[in-house]
């Protein structure tokens, strides 16, 4: 039988039961480091490309015979020493893809969540709804966190127009949907406010 642990829902003060295997495991620094490196390389692109002799369009036919013409030996007109030929040691488009399998990703996700909970950086809300799209309404709802932390991440399960509009003028608050979560982003924020439904979604996704 899986071990259980209890977490407190901040706004209702109720306790919820979650799996130890998801929210209370030992932190693996090397694994988390690999995940962060992998995510940081996803958007890295090398946009410069110089055509080498294999990329230049044209014939590979020898331009003239090897001997008897009085001219230097020449092969293909795509040679780098010819005008419009290929570039020697030119820039090439490289792939920076760093493969991470699903098992590693899930384990890293658990490590980060567990460490954030141990450091009191995750707070669960039963729901996160704003009745008006005014910035003032959002600050009132998270007043304690707004004054205590410099960078706040709010994770919700469904798109709420008022919530997203009310956060546009607050540079220290970022709101994302649970499906758009990025592990490196979790680490970069001082405090994470997450809905109860999102916690259950994560648990179902990461349970083995």
C-alpha cells in the first residue's frame, strides 16, 4: 500500500491526502540539473548556415582534364577555392536536443515538488477565481504572499479571463495553466500558488 501524507489547503484550512511517492521523495540534484539543462536547450537555435561544397547546387564534373591544359588542376566547381563555391569550415545548423526519457522527467518533477513543499514554497488553494479583472482584486486575494515574496507563480487548471487580465500589470506575478508547466520555471519562483484540482492532476500524472 502506498504511503500517504497530508497537505493543508490554504484558503479552507482543510487537509488533503496525497501520495508520499509523489510529494515527499528525496531530492536528486544531478537529475534535476539534467532536466533544467534539457529545457534550457529547447529554444536554443543556431540560425547561421554557410553552404559547404556538399550544399552548393551544381555539377561535380571535373572542369577540365588533369594534364595538358597549362592550368592548375581543378575538380568540381563547388570547390571552396572557386567563386560561388562552398565555404570551408562554415557555420552549420546544429541540433542542441538533449534527450530526457519519461521516467527521468517524472522523477525530476517529483523531486522538485517535494523540495518545494519541504521549504514551504507551495500553497494550495481550493480554487482561484477573480470576479473582476481589476489588479486590485487579485492583490487582495493574495495579499499575504504579495508582500512576502518577490516572484509568485500561480498555477490553475482552467483558463479564467479575469484572473489572467488582472495579473498583466503586476510584473512579480505569473499565471500559467497546469498543462503548460515547465520544471525550471517552478524553481525560479519564490512562491507557488496552485489549485487543488491542479495538485490532483499532477498526482495522477506522476503516479507510477
